[in-house]
C-alpha cells in the first residue's frame, strides 16, 4: 500500500492547480519572485508545500491567496484542480480563481 505524500514541490502543485499551462512556466513564475508560502517569501520552485499552507501571489492585476487543501496526484480537469485549494482572496469569487 502506497503512503500519501506529505509534501509536494511548489511548482508541481501550481501546475496541477492549473495556474499555468506548463510546469516550467510555474517554475519560472516562482523563481521570478512574488510568491509567499505562509507569509514567507519563496523564490525556489522546489519549495516544499504541505496541506494547510497558504500561498499568496500576484497574478495579472490581482493578488491571489489560496489555502492548500490537497496535494493531488495528477494534473486533472479544471474541476479537479479547483479541489486542490480554497480561495481566501478578498473580493475574488471562487469561479474567477
């Protein structure tokens, strides 16, 4: 029986959450700066992300705040990707995230 993962790379999780079309694009976005995990600045795509962590980042003209609900096991359809996080951004409806 396989144990569930305790953590996931930030760039992989963002890719599974469908933030960008490719994992390398997610890695470049993290490396460029502007991402925080639990209020701490992060610029390494391999940062360990765990369930319950809060990810804050600027995307387009808005700041997004997501709580990690699940690490996921694959890059699935958009509905599955939305189940990986909870939107905490003030004034942003979940469907817009």
